[in-house]
C-alpha cells in the first residue's frame, strides 16, 4: 500500500458516508463543470479542507474505485477534432464501467456554449466492449442526432473518489492514477503525478470550499490549482499519438505537460 493511499484513507476517516441511494439530488446530468489539476500529494489536504461540508461516496465498502472508459469515435475523428479546435458545442460517446459494483453504462455527453454539460446514459445490457443491443442503438440515435457508425478508439482508466456537498447540491471528483491506450495497445500513464479535480455544479459558483482552498495554495504554478480546460479524452489521444495536430488545444496540452514535470519534481 502506498503512502498516498494511506493518507487519503486517513483523511476520509472523519467524513460521513453517503451511498448511491442518496445521490438522486446530485446526479447533475445537466450541470456546469470546473476542472483543476493538482499534485496527487495535495489530495489528503484538499479532503481535509472540505470535510466539514462534505460526505464521501462509499459503494460496497469502497471510497475509491477504478473507472474504466471505452471511448468511441466517428469516421474522420469528429469528436477529437471538435475538442482540439475548442468548439463550444461538442460531444463524446463512451462506455463506463465501475469496478465497485461492476455496473456499466453507455453514455453520450454533450457540451454547449456557456459551459453547460448534459449527459444522457442507459444501463449497458451487454458486457463491456460487446456489441450494442437494438435498444442501445436507438438510444445513441436519439441522443446524438447523427446516423453513422461509431468505432471504439481509446481505453482509459483512473481511480476516483467522490465528495458530495448536499447543501450546495454539488459533487467533487478526485481522479488519480490515470492510464490510457488506443484500442489494442498497452496502457501507459497519463499526467503522471497529477490528479484531476472536477467540481460539478447546478450553476457556476466560484466560492465553494474547494475553490477557496485551491486559490489559497501558495505553491500554485502555471495551471496547477487554477481552473483549466482539460479533456481526459483529448489528452489521452495526444499522449497516445504524438502525430495528431493539437491545433488550439496545443497550448493547454503543453501547460499540462509542464505541470506534470513540476509535480514530479515536487514529489521526487
């Protein structure tokens, strides 16, 4: 067991638990997301900073669990190109499997101008990576408004902890140990040494306890602990294929690579 895992478990000891049965009010399928990157070593302190107002999601005795994603693409890489061009309206399609309860969902996630995100999903009736049922195909057609074939392109995984602030109606996810691989290839680490923080809210609010803690970090450098534009899918594709033209996303990609190097030096 590594020290970070031990420290995170210690930080969670004092937090009250909540379960999936309590999450209806904070599913936030229509929401605004704010994303940050921080060194993984900062995670226990962040958990302590929000402990007074948060509960930790526990599923089958686990407060951290592995998420597996299988991302799909359109012919011509439309989803990726929209991300790399910074288009305000874009989408992605994925299967997501939760290790804590072995549930899998088929999801369509759409982002709109102004930062609003809408996610639609259905329970996956087939096994992860298997062919879709007719009902799942109908779901995709109704959610995407695009009648074309999707192709599995990228596998990604990470370890997630979810903290819930019921009073504010928001969730915060802490993702670490990110890995990615093109379908059929061996996985590799993504943004090693960094964790991705996502604060999911019913309306934008910069003054929650997590945002205040992030702003007060005197070791902030570059994008670290500052709101930033980051897509796990786009970052993973660029990591797996350096020949992809990053376009308007290139500056973000470089800043995140700089943050990774800084975090590795900090934790050496």
